[in-house]
C-alpha cells in the first residue's frame, strides 16, 4: 500500500530526500530501544536538518526527538508545523505517511499515560509511558510515545492546541502559502459555463468576468432561464449569484416564494433533461407550521412550473415527486420549529416520498465507530497490537471464533454501510423517476445543504455521463456543493467569517447507536483532567466523505462508466480534508467572495490537474477501463446491486496497507499497462532501428552495386589495355624487333635491340622534331614511348629511310610492296605519336606474310 500512502497523503506530496548525517535523530528505531529513564530535556534548533521536508511557506513550530510511532513501533522525530503533524522515521530517514497528518484533518487529540504491567515489553517497570493520541478525519488513529520528564509531549500538545483550531480564517496555511503555482480562474465563471451547458447555449456563448459584472448572463432557452435576482445575495445568502428558474416564473414571484422556505432556500433547478424537459430541483423544507396548514401560492406556482408540458406525442403535465430525505417522524418533529413537509393535496399532480436518511450527528457518530472498528481489527492499530495478537492468542482473532463474530458485529454496529446504502438507494430512485417516467423531482431535507446535496449530486451523476468525467466531476462539485452553500467550514470544523456556524433546523427523534464493544487495551489508561481537545465543532460531519464513498461504490459497480479512478477520489478527499487549498474553506459562495479566497489561496483543481500533467492519460487518476460508448446514458442500478462494501483504497489504507496493496487490481492492471506501454515503446524503438539498419543496408547495397560497376568498367579497361598491349607487341615484333616490357612509374616501353638487316638504319629524332611530336594525352588510357637505340648516326630528313631499314617488304627501289597495309600508316599513327590501337588490331601481317 506504499503507493497509496505516497500518492494520497498531501503531507508527502513533494519529493523527499534523505537526511544528511548532521540531521540524525536521537531515536534508534523502536519503542524498546529508547532509554525511557532519560529525563533531561532535549534542546535543538527547530527543524534542524528537516527543512528539505517542508512545503512552501511551511514552518516548523515544535519538535520532539526520540518519539515512537506506537502503531508501527518505529522511532523518529515528530514536528508540528503550521500545516501538519510530520513524522520522520529514524530508520528510513524519510517521512512516514501513517504518522504524518494535516492539522485540519485532525478531529481530536488527547494525552494518555499508560501504566506499566508485568507483561509489558518495557524494561523499566516503574515508569509509565507518555502518549499522545490523535484521531484523524481520514479514519486513522495515531499514537505517539514520548520520553518521560523531557516535556516534549507537553510542548507538542500545546502547539497542537494553538494550530489545529485557529480563531481566524486568515491563519490557515492556505492563506499563508498563497496561490503559488496552483491558481485558478473565477469559480463563478465556471458555474455560468455549466449553466450554459445545461441550457444548451454554451456552444455560441462563452461566460466571462465582464458578463458577470455587467449582469448580462440572464439568458434562457425555451423552458428555463438564468436569473440574476440573487446577484447581490439578498434573496438567499447561501445560494449562488445565478439561479435557474422556469421561464414562466417572474423574479417578483420568486421573491414571494422565497419566504416560505427555511433560510429562503426556495426551489431552484439543479439539472434538466435536454430532451424530455424533466428537471431535478432542490430546496429546503417548507415552513408549514406545527399544524401543517401553512401555504404559499407563490411557492405552489413555482413548484408546479417545474412540471412542464410533455411533447406533442403526450398530453397534460408530467408528474412531480417531492423527495424528503429525512425520516418521516423527523419531518413531523420539525413542525415544532415551524418546519415540516409538503402536503400532496396542495401541489398539482405530486407525490411525497420520505427516504429516511439520518442527520449529520448520526453520520458523525457512525464514522467514529467505523474508525474504531478499523483501528481495532487492522494490522497497524494505535495500541501497537494487531488483530492477530489480541487477547494473547497466537492465531487470528485470538484463537477463537468469537473474535471474528465480534468484528463483524462491530462493523454492523457502526451503521456506516447502511447509511451509504440509504443515500445510494435514494439517488437511484430519483434518477429512475426522471429517466423512465420523464417526471420532475424536487429534493429537500431540513436546510437543503446536506442530504439534499448528496442526493441531487449523486442522482445527477447517474443521469448525466458528463459528470462521470474528470472535468464534469469538478463542475458537479462546484455547482451542487460549493455554489449551493454546503457549509464546509462547519462540517470540516474550520473558523468562519461570522465566527459561528449555522445550526441545522432539525430535531432528531432517533436514538444514537449503542457503543460498540470497547477493545481491550494492552495496559490500563489514565487520562489526566484537561488533557484532551476536540478540534471540530458540534456541526462537524463527514457529509462530503460519505458522498464520495457513494461515488466509489458506483465506480465499483460500473467500472467502465467513469473516466476517473478510485485513486482520484482518494486524492480529492485528502485535498479537501487537508485545507491546503481555498476551494472548501467557507460556508457559501458569498463568504468565498467576501474573503477573496479564490485570489488569496491555491486552487485544488489546479493541483490535481498538475499531478495528472506529468503522466498524461497514464496517470493513476484515469480509469483504465473507461469506455464512454458503453455507458453513454443514465446508470440505473437495481436495489440488489446497491449493497455497499468497505472502500479499501480509503477505509483500509491505514489499517491494512499490505492487504490493500495486494488486492488492488487497478494498480496491478496499471502496472501491466505500463509494462505493455514500455514494451510497445521498445518495439517502436526496435522497429525504428530495423528501419535504420534496412536503410543503411540499402545504401551499402547501392554503394556495392556502384563498386561492381566500377570494377566491371575497370576490368573492361584492363582487358582493353591488355588487347592494346598485345597489339603493340605484335606490331613491334612484326617489325623484326626483340622487345622487353617493363613497368615504371611513367608506364614506358623500352626497345632493347632490332632485327639485323642488310643496311642498318637508325633514327633518332632531333630536339625540334621531338618537340613537334605530340605528347601523350593525360586522359588517354595508355601512353607508349619507343626509344630506338642506334649503332651510328642516321639521316634525320625522312621517315622513308626508317621504313626501308625496318620493313623487309620494301622494294630495292624504295617503293612499298604493300601500300594498303596498316604499317604504311606507322609514320603518322605510331612513331612518336599517340598509337592507334584499332589499326594494330586490323594489322594482318602475321597472317599474310609470316
């Protein structure tokens, strides 16, 4: 599960480097290795050697050295910063994600003292262990052990008291850090963009800041219109600046209808079907009074206008369902405070349905019991003892079946899965009414910002495939959760602009769950007075966490329908709980605008987009199995398919990390996909190399072909030269000369002596004649020079003397007996000139006369 820990914890979102030797900690690796009798305080410079672990604008406030993380029995250094509680392991010299938690994600913490017993592993039986117990909103319980008499635990505890519950909104780390590189655009522009998409006008109109300032965003289609009546938040302080109403309802009627609903949260359209005209609307409870007899004509007209006429193929108005998310008895009990529920007789063609979903307090208690269950039966429990070793047994569950039965009943007692199933079933019912009957549905609870938001946004996710993409999921959260005023500051437990949260207008008539069996501790605990602190207020409740859990259940049922993965949902939840960004800091859009959060703080969506940018579509936020064509319509799960299970990637990541890692099929498929991608890249590289080699071979083949042609040409020239040499040899030998050929650098031929004749004649050209003799052409294939070695001087006036002295066919009177022979041309073609080797080839003296 190391992959999930490093990926999902914002406390370790930046690359971490090892500590240098100068930053070595005092702890030696485990609980037993620490000298618990050491009582002198440790004094060091704050954050000495740990600055590389800190984020931008993060500052260390207090440190504790030699601290033990009891969950894993690992020693290290504990730092309290202005953003988180950070634990650096002595063994790995790196951040340990289990012991590192953002301050805003801490629900409560307290000091404990464990008295030593005879069965304890502690060598010093007389001392007691000083513990600090931290409860996280992300379902982990962390326990740190400190040395006695060092006052480190007190310093860390007091630092947590100051930092976990700031009195002002501006003291949060999100404001200290600023937008940094994670700035975003105006969220109101993004809301208008989604409105334009719903009304089908986004293709030719783009929202902008100028459009908001000028109030020119009040556009409409055939059925619905965008109203600017709440642009100054005077109609409803917790609604967005722009609202969608039926086109037939005027702003005056809207103003009249607002007074009939709790906190003026009148019925408005959240989603509309682009073809059938059916709508999904939301509101708060009507103020019908104790006797349930109060009415409002404006409210009834507005609700009736949600049911537009059917198309021409059908007649009459469509049916209206009013879905009350509360149990019926809770709705009736709210009549004592002026609230209540509608009467079907007062609303045209309507039907009232109660979903029976409990309030925020039941959800908070349920999550707390689920956290206790996971901590008890996990492998990294906060008491340092895994479920394998409980009650001293050597096998699972202490060696008896009752422990397994107890774990099952403890999970059931938490009620968490039952609550999740209730929300899923309600959203599926709403989606089915709109998709199958083309009916309109109005959803509300008490104030219309908790259970109403859960049901409306989850039903929209089932109805609209766009919301099942990453971009659409962002638009859905910003529209139904942020713009419509889910009180995040109250539910997460943060300071608000007003200083006090709005309390929900609902009386609960259901009893709380019975406490699950208290798990046995390794030693009795004593808690001194004044040693505990609860960070969250009475309004804290994991409403958003529960909704994301529902989305994860749908992702499990329909793995091909969602572009985002379970890892994306985990990172999204961690980002919300950490309060590192400003998107979820206030209770309404109006407070966000007043505090200028969008300008002063970073944007969560930019941060998540930056995470995905490094890997593109191969990032863990993308679902490997997403197929938009397979599920291009609404998802309508049957009731039997809505049985939820534990969400391993979120619920079990701290309690059973190895088991989650081993059973994470998505991670394994992604690993296989990465290997396949790497193999595909290697294949492409090999193919490119093969193409390069083929091109090189082709080039070499062409060069070889050219070389062969040159060789053939050279051989041809050599043969020709050989023929020419043979012709020259025959020609000279035919003159009766004995010759000797020798190769020199100038390629010359020397004649050694001549055939003896009756009258010796010798010819040696004069210098002037030699200069008149044409020299061999540099470009000729062969240059031949014949040097005649005379016995005595010869006349230099005529070539005929040479012919007479050399040719035996010469007549006594000096005439040539063979005037047509080729040798008669020697004087002009051979002697001292460039040889005409074709003439030599035609010479047939040997055939005719010898």
